[in-house]
C-alpha cells in the first residue's frame, strides 16, 4: 500500500485555549466550510468528537464564526468584523479573506485604553451615557472634570476592570 489511510478525525493539537480563540480543529472545520464543503461534511471531518446531540452542524459553524467576530470586536477591529459578518451564501467570495482574518486575529493584541479614546469604547452603555450627559466624551475629559476621583473611583467605573489594570488600586481614598 503506497499511502496509509487517513483518519477521519485528524489530531490538530489542543483546542482548549484560555483566550477563547477557536481551536485548530474548529478553524479547520471553518476553513473546510469556506472551501466549499457542506457544514455536515466539514464538521464531520474535523469536529466529529465534539458533535453534540441536538446541535446542528450549521449551528456549530455559526458558533465558530461568532467566536471570531466577538474576538475581533474585543480587539477593536471593525474592519475584521466586516469581513467575517456576511451572509452564508457569500462564503465562497470570502474564503481567502477569512484565512487572512484568522491569521491577523491570532497575533492581534488586546488593546490598551488611551486617554483620547471615546468613553463608549471602554465603558458600558449606561456609564458612557451618564458621562455624555456631563459633557465628558473621552477619558481625558473625565479625569479633568472630576478632580478628587482617584484610582478607586476609576476602578468602580470600570476603566481598569475590563482587564487593563496593571494592579488593583489600593483602598486608600484620594478624596478630602
């Protein structure tokens, strides 16, 4: 026999990543789907061991796409979101760009808040709207308009809470 038989479920490494990025098998299934395989064939080939009763193969492919879109949004990359968020019937036209998006998202770093960023980029809608009412549009404006609010106040508003703090502030208050 010239060529050994190929197993149906290739070993593609550990799929449990702490950052939520899809694993190798999931990405292989997504690439296969973009290459023209049906969702059933793609999931059956690469994710057979992860198939769960009651979950459709189209749903599994959709979940992988949604994970990538979510990661692109977390990394503040609306350009990549636009490339991934398209109707399913247009997948053949987007196959090459999705491969590029996956490579780009693998190396994209978590953004760090800048003092000139709009408050809506880093705060909840409710907190951002409250600051907008006060005429505060950027983090710099919030710091200048609100004297006496130190690191503890920023912590409670959520500036550093979303994973951007180097360390949690001390409990000492800077207010008089």
